C-alpha cells in the first residue's frame, strides 16, 4: 500500500520563490518593473529562507520570529506582484497563480503562528 505523500512546506516556498523569479525574467523592462521585480525577488526569496531558519531555530522565540517574518514577506510579495506591469495574458495568469500561492502561504504561516503561540501559553 502506497503511503500518502507528505507535504513539504520548505519545497513549496522554494517553488514559490523560483516561480516569482521566472515571472520577473519575462517582464517588460520598464523602470518600475525593474524596481518592483527586484523587490519581488527579495521578498519571495525571504519566504523560504526564513522558513528554513525557523526549522533550525534554537528556541521557540526564534522559531516564532522566523515564521512571522515568512508571513510578512509573503504578504509583501503580494504587494509587488500586484504592482508589476503585465500586458500579456499568459503572464497575467501566472501572476494570479502566484498571488493565490502567496496568499495561501501567508495563511499557512498565520496558522502555524496561532497554533505555536497557543501551545507556548499552555
């Protein structure tokens, strides 16, 4: 009997950052897209980086801080995804997919925070 595939949030956040970079590479090279693309690359890359650090945290306080940063960076990624200028239907569909993924990641990190803080107070 085949075991259900375990969900890997580390891999999911990596794929989100990678896919944001792939979108950035396809954008029109306007001044605003270049600047907004840089910000998107930073914030989307910070999501998996901080999640990895959370998993290696030396204390509960450090874990919570890194999860909060991951959530904040996912939320910031939403802003940059909304601001970039896209004039191609295919790229717009990808932007919408990435916006959905960033929103889901933000909600997942929020849930982790609520559960972890609840456990910490019990």
